[in-house]
C-alpha cells in the first residue's frame, strides 16, 4: 500500500512539472512611448519588428505594446506620417521579460 502512495505521489509531481514546462512563458514583450522632439506623444506611430509581422500602433498618449515576441535580437522601425523613420538596431527580447523602448 505504501508503494502505491509513493508511486502516486511521484506521478502527481511529474505531472505538475510537465505542466509548468509546457506552459512556461517562452515569449517576450516590447513596450514604450513614442514622443516627438517637443516631448509630445506621436499618435498612431507604427512600431514594427523588422523582418517579422509583429508590430503595434501608438495610442493617444504615444504608448504601444507588442506581445508574444520570440526571444532574440531585433531591429525596430518606428514611423509616422510627417516624421522621419527611425530604426533602433539590436533590441534584445528575452523570454518572460518586458523590454522598454522609448
């Protein structure tokens, strides 16, 4: 009877370990605020990870969030009508972490 309890305990422990391994947060997030030279928010600016289909537009306060980014190093292109396009090279995205880029 004790062997069955021990075996059952190990099985439960293994299932919990497998659950946390399978559902671990393996993607990152990029967020920030885009402002012009006068420190005013740029509404509707496009923030894109070059070479991917991932991106976002800024809100009325200039904030953006890009979710579910595979870990890696990316170039980020920021563009908006009436402004010069800016590319920020070498932005590192880490698994389970939030990266800030203003």
